[in-house]
C-alpha cells in the first residue's frame, strides 16, 4: 500500500493549444480483492486522485481477479475519484472471468455484462473496442479503448481497427490497452495514435526501482513493463498497478498512480 505517484511530462508534436497542460491521471490493475478489509485505504487513494486535479482519469483494467462477485460494493468507493472531463476505462483479461475455475461459457458471458455494469457504476465510461470523443476547449480528443482477454502467453488483444472506425476531426488520439505488448505489435509506427496507456505487468511485484536502476524479471515477458517509452513521436506509458495478485505483497516494486502532463513539442 506504499503508493507512489509517478509524474511524466510528454511533448506532443503539433499539440492543440487548448490541450497544453492537459493532466491525465492513470490507474490500473486494482485487483479489488486485495483491498478486502482495507476499504478505508482504497478510499484514501481515490480521494488523493482528486487532489491531483485530473482533467481525465483513465483505468486500464483488471478490476478483479476471477469473477464479478469480487467487485462487491467497491463501486461506491471508486466513484469518488473524478476528473474534469470524465473517467474512462477498459477491461483487462481478469475482468473477463478467464481465471474462474467453475464458470460455464454462459456464466462468463454474464460476468462480462455484470462487470460492465459495475465499472459504469464506479463512474467510468467503459470502452469495449470503441472510442469516445471529448471536447476540451476548441480541441477534440479521441479516447480509444480495446479489451484484453486470455492468459499469458495466449493473450488476446481487442480489435483496434474496430475501435478506430469513424474517428474524424480529432486533435489527439489516446489509446487504453491493458497489455503493453499490443503497442509494439499494433500501434507504434502503424497508427496515428499519439499516446497509449497500459498496465497488466505489475512489474511482477518484485524488482529494483531507483532513480538510476529500473529492473524487474517482468522484462523477460514484457519488454516495456513500466514507465514511459517513445518511438518516433508516439508514446507508451505503463502503470505498475495499484493492487497485487498471486503473492500478497510487493518487493521494491511499489504500486503506482501515474500523472501525465501534455505539452507542445
């Protein structure tokens, strides 16, 4: 629960003047069961997000571990975190009931419907291979979101082409994609998406993270496992997550709230 706030300033070529200083707060991988009996701590984290005064709040998925019942009444806490221009989320692979040991196919489908409801009740617009347009001053921001299914190494990425259809007149494109590996495979050098936000890796909850050294065994599965990455003016930011999974602790790999401020190049 030693949450770090990581601040990044990103320079976007040709950024619309009305988007200068835009502040995006990014959270991911809450894995809500790890907050059982720690509701007050989760509420404190949500209220601390408000103190950051976000223009946009985004969540890149894995709200739960196995099934919809784990969401419990956490929507009443998550809904306390707000942003000036709205909150947006995608579902991670755990949110699809991938790891529930007893779900039938019908129960998995029902799990998806219920998860969409609970995330919506938490204050988010859920993006399932689709986009939303956000008007900020005279600028238009397209926020795309793709789903993520499956389990490593057989992760199934959502349909980015479908999510991009009918977008026009945008001044900035932001993609929410749970798995950072999707960025190298489908985004960087292949699309006009300016900024991609991901989670999923947790930094494997173990490693070394200092000003000079950043290392985790996660690198062997996710080359871009944390922090900010850039290829020819396109950016990826990977959040280490707020919750834990598997082992109920982190070793030198603290949970994270990411704050991204956009500036013109």
